[in-house]
C-alpha cells in the first residue's frame, strides 16, 4: 500500500473507519482482533497511511457490525477521487487549417467576362 492523502472534497476511508470504531465503543485492538488483523495494520488505515483491500474491508464491516457496502463505498469513492486527481489533463489537438480555396475554371471565366464588359 502506498501512502495517500485526502483531497479537499474526499474523505479517507480511515476517517470513516475511525468514526465506526468510536460508535461501537470497541478499542482499536479489539476490532483488529475480531478482524484477525494486526493492530499495526488497522492503525495504518486509521492513520491514512494506506487504503484497505476489499478483503480487509469485509473483515472490518463484519467485526464492527457495519455495512460492507457502505464501508467499501468509502474506499471506492476515495480511490476514484485519487485517480482523478492524479490524471494528467488531455491536451486538445488543434484543428487543422482548411486549405485556401483555389479559383475554379468557372470563377476565372466569370471574372474575365465581367472584366471584358
């Protein structure tokens, strides 16, 4: 896992998970034990030093009695926001200039007829 940062508009899953843990009244170590994960691993998510995998998200939801769908949505939303933030803007390709119109035989003949009058 790589270290990620929050954006101005996006909440890191660690923030969501920290709130869920607070609502359960369980300690971080109790949640980690119920998940079958290390306290250090859970702490890494809560400190926003990593983004949880789908498997870890399922274990967290089961350990805290929260919705797997809501917990995963927090992860997916964050990852999408990070991906969009990291994208390079696509450069617009300038439109090709239209070639100058060439005089056609009809125009040349018409101009000559007008000039002759």
